[in-house]
């Protein structure tokens, strides 16, 4: 129990710093990210980096068309990748 509490305490401190808790492969690519309601609540208490985008009317129209089209079925590769989460 003490180990679990110590790990959670460490994870909370890392999220407060704006860091994510992830699992990496040998090349440094993210395999999984640890997301829990408790950790995300802590992260919301702090100003995390964000990006603001300005869209042109043509970009909004293009996005609207794309979003309203019938969506293709997911590829087997995507299904495998999502099932690993």
C-alpha cells in the first residue's frame, strides 16, 4: 500500500509540473499514457500550455464538409493500435 501511495504522490507532482506519465519504447516513442480522473483534475488546476488557432472561412467550410461526410471504416492497423490502449 505504501508503494502505491508513493507512486500516486509522484504522479500527482509530475502532473502539477505539466508532465505526462507515459510508457516509452526503445526508440523513445510513447506506447501508453497514464490518464486517471485524479491526475487530470490536478492538471486542470494549473496553467498548462495551450495553442490558439485562427481559421479562415475557407478552412472552416472545408472542415465542415469533411466532418459531415460519411466516415470510412477504420483500417485494421488503426483497430490494432487502438485496442492496445
